[in-house]
C-alpha cells in the first residue's frame, strides 16, 4: 500500500469506499455521488484537478486565438496578404478546433484525464513555436502560414476534453458550477491573448514590432501547465467513454435544435472574438491600437472579456428564469444590437461602435451560458429516451454525450462568421450584408427556440 493510500484509508470513515491510488496517479473507487467520500477527500481532489484544468484550457484558448491578433500586425511586419487570405488565417483555427472537439471528447476515457491534459498542453507548443517561425520571415508562403494557423486548432479541441474530464470528478449537484468555471476560465484566454500580445510584440521594440514574441511568450506557461498536470492531476478508472451514447444522442432531434442555438451563442462569441481586431482596424484604423509609452494596446480584448464574464451569469439566470427564456432574450438582444450597430456605422463614432459590440459580446455570453444550461434539462425531460421511461442515469449519460457534440458543432461558428464577412466584403466591398445576415439568423434562432421550448403547445413550457 502506498503512503497516499494509507493516508486516505486513515482519514476516510469505514462507510466510505476507500480510494485506491495506483501508479501513474490513477484513482480507483471514485464515487463523487457518495456524500461521505465527497466531503472527506473527494472535494479537495476535484478542486485541485479543476484548477489545473482551467489553466491548461485557458492556454488552449490563447493559442486558438493567436492568429486573429497577429493578422492585423502582418502588414507592419512586411507581409502582403489579400483580405481573403487574412480571413482564412483567422477562420482556419476555428474550423480545425471545432472538428478536433469530437475526437478530443473520447481521449479522457481512453488515456486518462491527467495524461491527456499533459499531452494536449504539450501539443500547444507546435502552433505557438510554429507561429513564431512563420512571422519572423515576411517571405513565408501563404500555404505554410495557413497550415500553421490550422495547427492552432489544437487549442480549440482542448475545451471538449477538459470539460469531459471535469464532469467525471464532480457530483451532479455541483457539476454545473464546476463546468461553468472551467468554461469561463478557458474563454478568458481569448481576452487575455488580445490584451497581452499587442503589448508584448511592441514592448522594447523601439517603434517596430517583434511578432515572433506573440507565439514564444506562451511557451513557458504551456510547459508549466503540462508539468502541473503531470504533477498534480489525476486519472480516474471510473471515467468511461460512451461512443454508443454519442450515436444515440445524434438520433435525438433536440441535439440538432440545440446545436443550431449554440452556433448562434457560442459561435457568435468565438467568431466575433476572432474578427473583432480586424473589424476595428478596417472601420476605425486610427483606433486599432493606442500608444502607451513604447507599447501599443488594442481594445479588442474587451469583447471576449465581457463575453466570458457574462457566461456564468447567463447560466445562473437560466437556473432562476428558465434557459429557453434567457436564450430567446439573448437572441432578441443580439439582433437588436447588431441592427443598431449597422445603422450607426455612418456616424463613424468609434466609441459607439465599441459600446455596441461589447453589448453584443455580453448578450452572446449570456446566451451561451443559458443555452448550455438548457441541454441537460431538455434531455432529462423531453428526449426520446425520457419519453420512453429511461432511468435518470441513462438520460444524464445521453445529455453528457450531447454536450460534447453540441459544443463541437457550435464552435464551427468561429469559422462561419469570418467567412461570411469575407464573402460579403468580396462581393460588395462592405461587411454590412453579412451583419444583416447575422440579424436574420438570430431572428430565426429566436423563433426556433420559442417554437420548440416556450410556446404553450411546445415541450415543457416554463421548465427548460
């Protein structure tokens, strides 16, 4: 018996299943739903794993968003790419990241949460150092740049494995808050990257920019995250993959409805986070950055910041008022704000533009939290399995599978939004048609949410 096992056996009451600590930081007999085990030893272990999971996922979002920040600096570094090529560099990480979320969901049961966190963190070294090498030479071919930008999708995949891992550690009564913290901590990576990178690449650069720093500055933190996960996180033998559950979830109509709504909420958040620096530069070039001494500061970070902070509050308000009501309200606000932003653009007022876009990020964050909160409730009450009398444990398992798939599908919004803006600009020379398209999409999603989950003849009015 190891020293850790002996300590646990001494501290744990006889009625509690004794945790067995195996080599490689594997834990057997984990049962978060057992109150005695949870209160005696489980909560501390879960919190330690959550803390390092948040840090690793935070860095995943940082790397995922790096190219959206770097592209606005490329002309000053001597690169001559077309607007179309710039939008591909912005959107490619989201395309790859969304796709990787599907296999990443199954990596935790296959390799262990601690082991996969180490691997997924170390994978971030490839796009971060690759970016540094690419932007150091203005002669780097666009194809190489696009490939390295695609590798930044590793950071987007981290969300799925991180959320799957933490869900195994927490009991159902605390799972929502833990997953909310994990998600919000990751989302904040987009804001911190957009704040820190412009400062870092101009610091001590004597009026120029040092673009390789945008990638290299994160290497020590990535190594720290990998070491911390290796040293302090754990694998659970009870974490089991559920491919059959995922296949069953795909047959549920509610999965596709909620995926559409999540594209509108999270997809808007990650999509606009990616294009916000470029939109500011294109519409208000004088305000693209602010000189503070020898460094340049971009206000683009404020968008993902307020969106990230709004997410947990959206989930909390959904608990009190209903997720469907909050989601409908969020889409109504997003449509109204987007229309107002388009109609006030001719005023050429940067501060009004910034305030409206921050309001749009806030509404998307609220909707993000509310939509995510709806999913387990819908599958518990209105899924085919629930209607045919399946046990609560079965519907909970189905909802867990659906969450991973919906988060992957929703992340494709990060690819769609830049590409729609690019198409509108190519066809008309203006982004305005794209924004009108987004308004129409928000109205459609509002109508779908109301028809499916709020109208009197719908499913469980007032309960979703």
